[in-house]
C-alpha cells in the first residue's frame, strides 16, 4: 500500500494519514525511484566470467537487476569489463541465486581526461562524494596528500581505507559508463611529496595550484596535459605554497569567492578542460537499460597505492 500523511493546517497540528491499497505488480514511475536507480553500467569483474563470452552475476548487482529492472531472459544491459571494453549483455537465465548473461564487448572505454589531480585529504565524508564525481569526469590518477591543515585522524578513517576508496571509484565508473579504474596514490608527508615526487609528476604538464591569493585566474579550456593541486579547507600555509611554486606549479584563482572543496574540484576541472575529445559530435547511443548500484565492497582489487606512505 501507499501511505500518505497530509497536514490539516500550516501549524503544528495532527495530520491525516491515508493508506491506499496497490496491486502487487505496481511499480513507481522512473522519476520517483531512488537515486540508486540512476547508474548506467553493469560493471563486470574478472571473477564474473565463467567463459570467454559469458558471465554469472550474483549479490548486489543481481538484486538490482531483479528488483529495479525486473530483468527477464532475452533482455539486454549495457556492460563493461573492468579495465577492458564495453558492450552489450543479454540475459540467458535469471533466478534468486544468479543471472547468466552472454556478453559481447567491442567498444573502447571513453578517453581519460589528461589531468593529474592532487588533493589535500578532505574530510572522509566529503572524500566519499568527491571520489565518485572525480571518476565520472574521467580522471585516472588521483593523489591524496597530507597538509598542515589536514586533521591527522582523517588518515585512520574507514572511508580512507583501500576497500572503501575502491568502492567509490566503482560507483563512479558505473555512473559514467567507463571501465578503467582510477589509480589512487596516498602521500602522507607533504614536504617529501612536494620536493621529491611533484617535479617529476608535473614534467611536461601545465600545473596549477588553486589559491585565493594568486596573480591571475585559472585558464579556460587548456589544450595541453595538466596537473591541478587543491589544498585543504582553510587553505595552504605559506610554507606549502612556496614549495609547490618551487616544484614548478603556477598559482591561479577562481575569483573572489572562497569555495568548499566539493564545489571547487568540479568547477576547476570544468574550467580547465572543455568536453572530452570526440564525444560532442557523436550520435547518442541507442537507449539501453540503466544499471544502478548501492555499493559493493567485495569485488575487484584495491587502488594502485592503497596504503599511506
């Protein structure tokens, strides 16, 4: 049944509750479904393959296929093999225990964004949201580093551990129909990172430090590989800014407003790079099943560098 609670007035007074019986076959219209129903790819892990062109799906993904899509034999899903190609999967059989799909993987994943993202470790709850968004934008190398204004306790949080990070990356891949898992590198000592690692990482790239006190704004639509360094909430201290500049980075700002990290990251990326090459003029693909997810911590391998240094 569908339960409704209607206030009897604009004041804090009792409400009228209604219970409307619904047939067992009733499903909510698409636009009323939860946010979990907005993902777009059934991402296949190596262990899913029972033959070269056949997979067996269990657990979270099976639950979604059955409950959200009411999948039946013969239906097709958008699929992709982790770190491999994209294509179509056709349901051969499906029951309470597993779904068997024949898959044909013929398409390359989208081109990555030519940007290294270096981010002072944010609050763990914010990191969870950021990792998904960064992944959907096509960034394949993410450096999380320590800074004077990063709380030491952040590094011990459960959301910063390899399995939790990988889970968010997979959610991002399923959202944006990509298969290439980003690499996450942990750098726990800022001075070592800025002096030893950073110069080599940004060689051949145009590197920017987002900083509110900078001689000029972040450039628009650069056409060269880039690197972007974003500090903690509260900003870099002067000593850290000096080390970043000595390593070869340029200071740049986004205007007079001070933005939170979760707003600054996508804004800076969108400013630096226009739409990925080769994707604007292409004809849209035929509509296919969306695939949603609510998280699965027990598939695939962890980030490339999962332990803080």
